[in-house]
């Protein structure tokens, strides 16, 4: 992902690895929200992360009648504020090894340091690795993750 190419939506749109995420954000009607002032911290799943979901999951979520579910899944990947890698690492250290992150969806993510990197655990116990940190946009930061997080 390139950086400093406008807001976080523009940055994601410029990334060939995030076309599924962009399509989902559009289907959920979240483009205007995520183009807002923010700041936002987004844990952005790659296309491969969406592809790893059970067969049919993405197609089902992208249907108009699933907009509520899709919105919940996507906003579960967003934390208010500009939580860059240094801030997140400080929060993990201050939390004795984990940091709880309140999502825009209302749920919670747990960040931890493992194998020299940062992991994000969702409410269902799925663990995503941050594969690229601190992709900056004008209204926040994106951390690329290798799994789709589920509320």
C-alpha cells in the first residue's frame, strides 16, 4: 500500500491487495464515513484474507439484504483515533501484554505482541497478524492484516 495518497479510503483504493475491502466498504455505504475527518485506525484485511473465509461468505455479505451484517463486520475493523504502531505497542506494554481496542462497531479487539509482530484477536478468538503497519492516510492509519476479524 502506498502512503499519503489522500484519505484512508483513497489509500485502500490504490492498493491492488485491498479491492475486496474497497468493494465491501462501498456495498456497506461506508465510503463517506471513512472519508470523514476521523482520525480512524483501520485493520485492513487483504483480498487473500477475504478469500480464506468459508465459501460464499463474501458473496453473501455483499448482497443488499446483508448490508447490516456487512456494516457490522467492517466497522469492527475500525478504531476511533490514530493508533499507529508505536502507540499500539505502548498500549500493549502498559496493559501487561495485551491492549483492548474498542471498535466503531462497539465490540472489542485484543492486540498483543507475538513472534516479533503484533496480532489482533477478535471476539470469536480468530487471530490476525499485522503484516504491514502504519500505512498513513490524511485522516488516519491502516494496519494491513492477514485475516478478516469477526465481531
